[in-house]
């Protein structure tokens, strides 16, 4: 698994900055730039009933780091991907597996 980590990704977390009374501005902050293995899911472009655009779905594997547990968005090849879920598949803190969906916004 770790031998194929040859894609560089930027991991980001969501931050909120107060701008006025009760209002906050959402922004993204880089957490880390890491090497990853990016794999398209079996149906990497599907159209849902509410969606007229193609949405890329991927699994991204990285070496485990506690700091990556705050990641909510990943930048890869000039495109942003929203983290749908993540897990530590073997519970041994070796690999983190992110399920991501291309951010259409």
C-alpha cells in the first residue's frame, strides 16, 4: 500500500473567522502536504437524481498522522475534494483512508 503513495495532496481543515455580531466567515487552512495513493472508486463518475454534473469519487490513502484527523477538504491536481468520511482501516495508526467527493461549488 505505502509503496504506491506517489501523488502529492494538500490537506485542509475548516476554520471560521468572526466578521460581525454573530456572523462568521468560513475559510480553509492548510494542515499538511503529504504523499498519497489516490484511487477512483468503481463508479468514479455518477449522476444522481438531483445532480446534473459528474462528481468524481475517490479513496485516498495516506500515512497516519494525528494532525490529519481534522482534515475536511483535500486539494489534488488543481481540484478540491470534500472529505465524506475517513477511517483507520486496521486500527493500528498506520494508514488513514479518506472517502472524498469532488467539490462542485
